[in-house]
C-alpha cells in the first residue's frame, strides 16, 4: 500500500508559537485546520486570520475541516485565506452536493465528513464527487478524546465503497489517533491520519510524528 499521510491538527499546537510549531511539522503531509463555530459543535476554535497566518508560515497542504453550520456561506473566504482542501460535514448542510460543487468551483480539493453517529449511507451520494472522505472517530469539538472503536469498521466500509467506485479519493480518519492504533487504521484502508494531541504532546511534534511513522513502518 502507498505511504499513509500524516495530518497534524493545529488545534493542539501552542498558538503563541504558531510559526515555530508549523516549522516543526514540515515532515508531515497536511496541516489539519479545525474550524469550529460553536453551533455545529459545542466549541469555538478559530477562523480566517489564523488560517491565513498558517498559510504564510507553511508550504504544506492546508486541510481545512469545517465544523460549522451551512459551510457554503464561508467557502470562498476560506479559499481566499489559504485553504488547499475544504471538508464539509453532511450534517451541516441540506445541500451537500452543492457545497462540494462550490469547493471545486473555487479550485480546491473537496472533502465530505460525517460524525460517529451518522449512518455511513449519508456520504454515499457524493462519494464519486469528492477528493476526500473524513470519517470522524470522535464526536467533533475537542482534541484529546478517546478513539471510538466502531470507527474501524466504518473505515473498512468506506474503503470498500471507494474501491468499488474505482475512486482515488483520500480516506482520512480524525480523532484519538495514536501510535497504538495507527497501523490498524492504515490496514482498514485509511490513507490520511489526523493527529492532534499525539503529535503536539509533551515530547514535541518531531517526536510525535516520528512515533506515528514508526508505528506505520
Ligand atoms: C476534533 C477535531 C480533531 C482533533 C483531533 O473535533 O476535528 O481534528 O483536533 O485531536 P486528537 O488527535 O487529539 O483527537
Ligand atoms: Zn478535525
């Protein structure tokens, strides 16, 4: 199988050192940018200015995870602030197909995501349209939560659906990813692992990334 991509979540970094933190993860593949609006999820993180600052400070792919209601309203601004890819939740809009189309019209990679409690069938109608499927393995809103074990079977199912379609879309998993479960997730068919607290831990992000790479080797 191809090399699994790592996407450190900025949510767990030290925001007083944003540029330095980004410099410490240059060996990663994506920068995962968690945007929360206090409505779709019970937390508020950050928005355009922080994304724009991260964009200026890093050459990496900006993988923007929009945990916001009606993301259509803000796709253009996130694109202009430096997103390379934008992922929208099926639960956040009655028009997921339109939202995916809007992301493509902006010239960006389009992702679709779903919460652990949402039936997988909800993403099926747009599977052939997206560049990435993000399977949440915690209820979104906070870093540092425990991985929900049923997520492994959900990843396997989406993997099978993508393969049946002949889709080259990335299959990303987000929430509670650690060196202990990384290999299992890759074997289930994930191609991108998001990791917040297990990268930006007490030993620092270089060690955090190295531990994940070792687990995948
Ligand atoms: C959860 C966010 C995640 C989170 C991951 O709402 O979407 O990206 O930051 O953090 P960890 O890896 O600590 O679970
Ligand atoms: Zn996320």
